[in-house]
C-alpha cells in the first residue's frame, strides 16, 4: 500500500463530501446574518418574525464572535453581524468592514452558573466550598461570557483556587455541552441557553460581579446598500424583536 | 509554546505506540481470517475516515463522561470523567487514527500472500516464529507507512480534541488548538509561526515517507 494511495482515497472522499455542501448565496430580498452562538435560538425566532412582517428573508450563520470576525476580514459574504461583545463590531467599524454609525447594542447577556446536579448550583457557596472536580467556562480569551465568568470568580476571590479545575469550551454552546453531559459538574453559561432547560440547578450571577455583556450589532460593508440588511437591523430594534430578545433571557438597552 | 509542542509530540508518540500494539494483531487477523464478518470489522475500523470529528467527539464526550465507561474508569482513580484528561485524548486519538495504521499494515500482510508462510511451515517454523521472523520483516514497509501516518494524523488532529479536551495547558492544549486560539484572538504572528511549522512538518513527513518507501520497496522481495 503506497502512502500516495492512502492520501489519494482520502482526497477523493474529501472532494465528494465538500461537493455536497453549498454555501449561502444571496439573492434579492435576502440578508446573510452572522450570529454569535449564544444568540442562536433568539435569532432564529427573530428571523421567523422578520420573514412574516417584511418581504425579506434572513439566512443565519452561527459561530463564535472571534471566528466570525476573522471570516469577515477574509471577505466572508456576511451583511449583518450580531456579535457577543462590543469590541469586534467596533473593530469592524474602525477597520472599514462595517458601516460607521450603524452599531448599537441589541442585547445584554446574563451569566448563569448551571449544574445538572439539583443541589449544586444554589449560590456562591458552591464556589467557595469547592466540592467539585471540574468547572466549565467559555474560552475567556475570545468569548465574552468566558471573560465575564473569570471576572465574576475574581470578584468572589475564588479564581486562584478554582483555576486548576477550569475547563474551557471553545464557545458558550460547547461550555453548556460540557455541563449537560456531566463531564463538568458546573458551567458558566448564558441564561439564553437555559430557556428550554427546566432540569438541574442554577444561580443567576449578580450583575455587579462582572461588567455587563453588551452585545452589539453592526451593518457590514457588504450589506451597506442592501435593503434587506438595513431592514433587518431596523427590525432588531422593533418591539417584536425586543420582546423576543427579552423572552430569551437577555436585557435590552433603554 | 514549547509546552504545547512537547505535549503534542507526546500525544502522537503514545498514540502511535498504542496503535502499533493494537493494530498489528488486528491487521494480521483482517489479512488472514476467513470469518464472514471480517469485512464488517474492517469497516468499523475505517469509519473515522468518513465520519466528521464532531460525531466521534460527541460520542466520546458521552462515553468518557460520568455516565459512560470512561467515567467508571475515572472513578477508580478518584476522578469523575476521562474527558479533559491526557488519557482521554489518547483514547480519542487511537480511535481516530486507527484506520491510518491498520490499513497499510493489513495491506502489507496481504501483499506477500500465503507462499512465504507455507515455506516457513515446511521448514518447521512454529506459527509464532513464522510471524516474527517472516511476516513482520516482510511487512516492514506497511509498518513504516502506518506508524508515520498514525503519528502525523495525531499531530494534525483538531476536531476531536476540541470537543473532549477543554483546552487545559500542559494536559489537553495541543498545537492545532493553540493555532485556533491564536487565530481567534487575532494573534496572527504566533498563528503563522505554528501553522508554518506544521506545514513544513507535514511536507517533510510525507516526502521522507515516500522516499523511504521507494527504497524499501527495492530491497524487499
């Protein structure tokens, strides 16, 4: 068996598989929206209302904020960016990837400590008592909920002692997955993820323990002249959208 | 950074050794057995070739977790899960890289046919003796291909580690994850350094592989 043969078979499989996948293609009346993972469910519902109330449709693409930003700098076909933080939309604006002045806060995230175990996540005592093996957070280097989790632990003076027990999810969805499968007994997640979760225990972190997770939306240069994209951003400020955002466990500004 | 590189090499070395130990008898059986279900087993071994790493990672996360066999093993050592551990990564890598090791060895075992083994038997070599003194040396190119591919594939592994690793420095943070982190945080200088290194590594491995394979191909009958 030659190595070339192995690689060749592998290659053919790869081509066959990738041939089946077709990326989103914009047509009239459609906007392509890049959405931060934590906002997935809310965004789907907003897109449904958007399609009913306007003549446009929204194609949603989910990913971590950092990942989406990198893709935008490499000419990804996104027209609207719903980030999990303020930094990346601001940076996009500054670097010329987004329309200046189009940026606004569409949601304010809420950090929750969740456990599959009914008796575990019932307050700050669980963190100070330290009677568990692993605690999951999103990667604090690029996920805002992860950074907020670190900040909350530092406020409670438990970060140093808990640091060896921290495992990092690549994004907030994976962090939740670590906690749901019980691989980590505790996880700092977004309250939006727990909308359909009535099991387990949870402690909503007091908002004075961490800086508000303000999530900004921005119109990207590709969507600057696109009617559907502009309409989508305006729709995000509508009472309908704001009601959905609140319903999914976020705060809205003013 | 060196910690990450060393950890990656350590993972790849251990995985390759484990794979050679498990893979050799498996490949031998697949090459010589006449059992009707042997191709079904061969298919199971080959599955990671087509399954996305997310599928494997998802099953592994559950299997290694508190309600799976991995959790049971972890409890014997006072833990509660094998996810987020180096051992867990070895298990994942062994499964994920298995086809790259088993397939070339099996092909090598099949390539020389029954004849050399029959000749050895007529010279009164025991089956075990035949295996070690005839079959293994004849299959040398297959072992080399398998070991190198298994090693290289483990170094390049990403999806499975991302799903079960938890990004712990010195324990589960391997090169591909570090590169991903650097790209995510826009530290492109470091990303370029590591990514470029991986590119050169892959090129050298495959080039060396093909050169050695050609040379070995000339000396083996």
